[in-house]
C-alpha cells in the first residue's frame, strides 16, 4: 500500500502548483507510506506528482517515486505491484531500446512498457495498481486503475485543474475543494452500503472505476475508456469435466499465490478462518520456507469476531483439508442452478 497524489492545471487555469501545496495533500496519507516520500513539480507549476512509499519491491533509494524515464519525458507516481514485472523487463531488455536505472523496480517497468507499447501496455500487466503517468511531450496526464479496482484512485475537477489521490482526505486538503454530500450517492449508500463508481459520498469527487483509464489533455478535455471487463473474458465450460475444472482452478490459484509471494520484505496471510484464507495459507506453504506468517483481527466484545478468531486460531492448514473445501466450493458453484 502506497499513497499517490497529484494535480494538473489546465490552460485556462491560473493556479500554480507548489511543493508546499502538494506536500500538504500527500502527507494527509502518511499512514499509507511510512518508508519514504517524494514530490515532483514541473518548472511552470502546471503539473505536480507526489508519493508516499511502502517499500515492497526494490528497497533502494533509486526506486523512489515520483520516477521518470531516462530522458525525463515520462513521470509516474504509482501504488502497488505488477507481479510479472520481471518477465516484462526481460522482454523489454531484448529490444535494446531501454536504459534501466534500477535493478528490479516494477515502477520503472511501467515507464518503459508505456514507452514501448503505449496504453496497450496494460494488457501485459498482471497485478493490482493505481497510477498516474505524465507525458511531457504530449502534455497529457493518464490516470489508470487495475482491472478489478483493488487499488483506489479518486479525483476532482475544479477551478481549472484536476486533483487526484489514493484517498479522499488528501483531496479535502485543497482549500478550494467543495465540501458537500452527493445526495444520490448517499441514497445508494443507504441501499447498498456503498456508492457505485464513479460516485462517492462527496459531491464533485469521483472514483475511477476498476478496469478504466482516463486521459486528460492540457485544454481540460477528458477521454475515458473501460479497457477491461470481466464479461469479455468468460467462457462456457460445458464440455469440461468437474475434475478438470477443479484442476484448472487450483492451478490458477497456485500461480496467483506464487506471484504474490515475490517480495523484498517478509510477507504473510491475513487469516479469517474461512475457506478462502485457509486455501491461501495452504498454498502459501507449499514451497516450504518454514512456518507461514499469518495475521488475524478479533474483538473481545463482538461474538462474530471472537468466533472468526477462534476458528483461525484452531485451524490446522493441511493441504488436503483445504483442497477438500476447495473442491466442495467448486461443486456447489457448478450445481448452483440445479
């Protein structure tokens, strides 16, 4: 978890971004990145990026953000991880067109991937992310969120500028940001306990939907595109046996867990005691490496959480036991309409 923030002033705007302004917004999210912070503001004060860092991949200072490519034509502030960054880096290196300044930073991989493939680079990424990318040559700002929308990204357009951040509280540090309730979003919240994207409970503040990017031009025009939709990637499995479906699902889960174990810092599993976290813990322990670090949250005065904590504490995460529950879950899913 990192925190990103930034602002872009349009041609008709008279606001000038300063490091003091950007730092105030950035440090409202200090809890998201205790390992470091940085800002970058253009000479004309029309674009600025900020970052709070939680170091996971490439802990060196050279991997700090905001980060630029070798000629300074692209700048990025980025939250979280591209799991297949090593494979993409190897593919980019074969072309001989890219100069690397980091050893294995996934942030730098995004910069060079955008250089190589443009916005089509998103098709290459496997991970969870939210990032802003500034193209100096075209004077365009890209705001991009991962396919499912795991990582948050909020933005507001006012007074001739767009301001974005990982959390709404950072946007509220802007003294010109309107503070009012979005009544329609509030209605949805009372109905569904959430306000569907792009709405938030704050009037004028939007959240970028998952699987979506927006491109903001210097004249203030915005192009929005849904680059990924889960309904475009579904396929009937009528000609596949239940055993094959179970095997395919298990193989995919193994791959997902293996990718998420790659880190330069210790990692573990959040343990609720349910089927999903039990399966994660079992698959996490497959390659050895000693006991799995697990974490659970419980509250003494709430019986629901006491039960979850007790269940997590008493679990014995044998591989076979978790597989049993996984196969059971697949069976129920396959027969839900019977």
